[in-house]
C-alpha cells in the first residue's frame, strides 16, 4: 500500500499512540484490577437553607389573634408596609393551607436584602415566625454502574469535574453529540445511545473497510505495521479511539454495568474520518459540515444534526482557511465545536484545529489537578478537563468503553487511556448537558459559561490552561432555564483597522455593576482580517491599564473570532473599557466588527 507524503505529513494522533493526541494504555489492556479509591458519597439534596442564604420568597406565620392571620388584604398591606420600611420589593402572594402567608421578595434579592426584610418581620409583635421558602430537590443517586467507582474524573473533589451534581438538573436528553473520530465498534454499554452517523473516509487505503464513503461508521480497526505510516513510526494495534471518546460522553448510566457517561441522556452520532495512519483535512471538513446540518455533495442529509461536535484529533501547523471555514459554518448553524489541544507538550498555537477560532480548545489535567505532562498549553487553550496521566498508575487514566481486538474487532471491554483526546469529551459532554438544560444557548454562550464557571486548577499549569478546570454542576446551574453568561455589554460599531498603522480603539461603557470586574472576565472579539498574525489586541481597563489578548505572530489564517479570558479582578467594573487593535505589518487590512464584555 502506498501512503502519500501529504498523508504522512498530516498524521492524526490516533495513528501513533505514543506521539499523538491519543496517549493511551494499549488497546488490548482490559480494566485494571487494582482497587480504585471509593468515591465521596454524592450528597443528598439539602432540605434546609444555610444561614444567610438568599431567598426569593418567605413564609410568614402570624399569631392567631392578628388580623393578618385571617385577612389576605391585611397580609398584603403588611407586606407593603415592610417594603416601604426596607426599600425592598415585598409582595403578598397567597395564603398557605396552614394559614401562613407567602410573600415574594422580587428578582434576585441579595442576602442583605433578605436579612433586612426578615428583621422587619421578626420585629413585628404580630408575627410568630418567618422562614425562607426553600427549594427542595430529589436526592442525587449514585449510579449503579459497576466501574463507576474508578471514574475519579467525574466525582473526586480534588480534580474531578463535579459531574454527578449536574445530573440533578439534566443528563443531556434531547441533544446529539457528533464524535468525529475513528467510528464506532459495537459496545453494549453505549449502544442504546448511538444514532446514525456516516463514514467520510474517501481513500480506501485509509478506510481499510474495502470501500469509500458510506452510511456505515463502523470502526474496522486502525492498526498498522512498523514503517507503514512513515519512516521510524513503530507498529500499533487498533485504538478503538472513537468508541472510548463516545463512552466518556454518553455511556449508558444506571444500567448496572460498566461506566457512566458525562451526558448519558444524550445521543452519539459516530462520524468516521480517521483510519489507518490518520485522516485527511478534506474528509474532516466535510464531516464537520454534515454533522452540524450543512450540505455535502453526494452525501444524504443528516437526520441526526448535532448541537455539539467532539474532535479529539489534530495535526501540526496553522489553522487552514479551509478548516476554519468549516468550523465557522458549524458554529453559525448553532453547533459548538470542542477540540483537543494536543499531546505534544508544546504551545497549542502550533496544533490544528485546536488553534482555530470559534472552537473550545481543551487541555488535559491529571488526578492531582495539574496540567498533564503531555498536554499542550498556551493562550489559545480555553479550558482544562481531566485527561489522566498513567505514569505512576494505570488507574490514574480515564476509564471508558473499548474493544479487546488488537487488529479487528473482538470482545467488548473497558480500558484506561490518557490524553487531551480524553479531556475533550468531558467538555463536549458538559456542552450537551448545558444545551439540554437551556436549548437557547449559542455556541459562544456555551464557551463563555464554561469559562466563567470554571474553578481554579487545584494543581499547577505552566504555559496556560485557559480559565481553569471545568465544573459541570456550577456551569449547568448557571445556565439552566435562561441566560447563563451574566451581564453582556457590547459594541456593534464597525471600525476599520488600517494597514500597518496606528492602533484603533472601540469603547464600551459599563454601568450598573458593583465592585471590581471578575477574575474570569470574558472578552468576545469579532475581527475580519486577511492575515491575523499582523494583529496585536489589548483590552484597556477604565483606569488605562492594558491587558494583552493577542500578540503579533506568524499566523497566516484569516480573522479573529474568539473569546478571551482576563483576570480583571483588580479593576473597577464600571467605566469605559476599550478594545485596542493594531495592524503591525504591511499588505493586509481588516475590520473590528464588534466585541463584547461578559461579567
């Protein structure tokens, strides 16, 4: 079989386990038998509000002789009187069966607001008691999946992604995630959540299934012999990579076997683009387009359009204009694109498609919450998630669905892998949970909310791991049933960027905030430019302090359409913020179309 130089150049990491986005235990390794730490018990829902907790409603019990205990009109008048004394919104709503009055405190009252109103009621001699109207939830249930105790990445308090608490709100129902990868090998712990996909591999030397593109995304195996994928590249067994990724996202949960998926109520559409020695950009571009509901010549319309795409794949070099165009198309159709940062322990700026605009680029952390030794890093990383690190123990990897076949499919099993390939489906699963909780979320809002609700890495990250460690429960809670991204201030005034000229500035006036700006201030930038490497971009705070968002670089791709995270906690929130953009080299021009600040 002849492999072209171009194919060798574009080897996808899954093809070379030791040197690519998949850094894994051998595919033939079954579930390790050493005992894993027992997970912390999933806490039952609290039935009592903590002291000082903000509440939107109060239950007021009046003494039996009080007029307010018998008359709704009197209770309403009393609520109005309390409102006048405190300056807060206090409204009588209805009478409870016990005779107590339910009063509402308006929208999003602070703890101090509540305390003021409570104090007024407590001081009233006609009031017997005043208590918050608490929100109770079903007790969270620990999955009965037999290998769940080994999934530290979901629940461990140190470096897990706090997933179980998100399941109280949603499990991802109604959302399809496209896994653009090696396809899918049948697994009983995943089959219930698999929907139709497609095989986009057009070159039979890569597909090894005897044909080109078709509607069957089954993974026949991606093994290869020594030297078959390039000089010096050793032989490798089949990875079943796409099946491992899919299991992390949506393995069946609560079925008494195997592992639990992050978004186990979601569906997986397997989209095959990687085969022997990797996969071509052209096939990946068509897969991105089709998975997100776009039209691809010669391919039937997609009946399982994905609102989230997972791409645990990549190669070296700048993001090509062709790939960026496909990603932009998917995002414009409402599909969030989540991409592995890469496993070369280098700046992600040299890894595509993780360095493209409009993607959520994911770095990997280990069980201690530090950047995994292999993970790429840099300012283009958006978020970190558990990817595992198996140097000291296999059990410190990410356990998911697999197959025991070394070349062709054999029996189903489970195995620990490590890599940014493993971190990425955690975030794709979180995106599915978010979209299920709030279907109106745009890809930009999904990215912004994931960043804004991340927690600080419990370990270290040299080089930059984005906004921190993704927190599923906090993020889902923030987005459910409405806008999750905080208050957005924007400028839609277009400003031309002169070629190799003076910097331009675009202002946004921020008002109505209190205190300082957040430590994860989201700065959304929309710039059209024919050579983005020329651009230097700064955020300028109201006091004139400048925060560098982007430096000039050798990057020939078009446009800057992305969201940056800035620690602006030392700056007053209110005031005039500016985005400063300068073109530092000749021959290319562009326009700042607009930008946003999300608090």
